[in-house]
């Protein structure tokens, strides 16, 4: 069954991944990385950083900015997932946490991209030890 919210979220991740590839310098290494206690939508290597990306997608009529939905609890879960990814992967990279905001015209199928905004270093894990 088609659910607009789930579909919009997946489309947001597709558009975000495409934007990172087109920007250049980003090597996408994982999508939808899920572990107990957290998940990361997109993981890329950029220069000497492990970039963990939270993608927030909103439809045309949504109120507020997508980034407002990256709560403190969500940030903690992203940090936890990043720690586990780095432990499993074995790379010695510093993490950076980005948010990509995606606005879609969800009246079309597939949803049309209206706007995309990449917020680099949207939050840090200064209080966390890696």
C-alpha cells in the first residue's frame, strides 16, 4: 500500500543522495544504516570526515522548517549510530553531522523536488567522546 509520508521520506533521501554526488567530493558509502538505538539516513566520506546525514523531507503545505524536526533525542541517536558505524567499519575518521532539508511537491507522483538545503555541521558531538 502506498503511504505518502513513507514515500516522501524515501524520495527525500534519493534527492539528497543525488545532491551530494553532484556537489562533488562526497563518496556515499551507506544508506539507511540502522542499529539498535539509532539510524543514519546517508553516510559519506568527504575529505577526512565521516559525514552522517539526517534527511528531513516536507511536503508543499508543511509548516515550519524540516531542520526543526532534528530534536535533541534524534541528535543523540545519530551520534550513537555514528559511534557504532565507526567501530564496525574501522575507519579512523572524525564525524560531521549534516542535515539536508528537502521540500517536495507531493501532489505529483513521483514527488517533484521544490527545494533542497544542505546544512553542513548542523550540530556537533562536543559532549560525546568518540
